[in-house]
């Protein structure tokens, strides 16, 4: 597994297991969630809960965040990232699985009401993503490395 981010030796990191999806439409646009209360852009996904697999995580998170299912889910890669999560005021090591998928049907309104689905050109959004690891994985995609 590749690790990115700077690990600060005297800090204690909480390990966070996560999964995210790179979801594209027929125009090559990337689905991202815009979280209004933080003015931040994120890939669809989040933390693994209980005994669910990372694929189950992206399916659940997609429904919660934007109210949609996913189709044609394919595992892409894993990645570890050391970072300081300023919103929660803690250091985390996020261990992630990334998937590519197509947007499925809308099945409900988002459970996370402050989220908005936005379709964007990956090249235009990459530097606006909140998390370093989202910027990293989109750049890898744009450079045809994943």
C-alpha cells in the first residue's frame, strides 16, 4: 500500500478505514458531494461501519450522501494518508479503498441533508477537493495511473 501525507512522529493518529468511489457520467464528469456547511468538495464515500466491506461502504455512503445507487463497481486501488483533520481537531491515518462506478438510479432523498450532488470536470475540481487524498487519487486518474 502506498502512503501519502506527512506523518508527524510525536502525534498519535487514529486509524480510520474508509472507501470512496470515482463516479462518472457519459460526459466524463465526476460526481462529487458539496457539503454546504463546510463549503467543501469530497468524493462520494466515507468510513466503514461495523463488519461491512468497503464496497458495501461506498454503496451505503452514496445512498446517504446523494440518494443514489451505484452500478458497475470496480475496485481500483488502496491508499493510506496521514493528515490533520481540522474539523474534528485530530490526527488520522485513513486507510482507503477506491472504486470506479457509474451512477445508478435515485432511490431516496439524501439522508445527509447538507450535501449536494455536483457533476464536475475532474481537471477543474481536483485542486478544490478538501482532502489531500481526494486530490491525489483524482490526479492519478487524470494521469491514467488508475
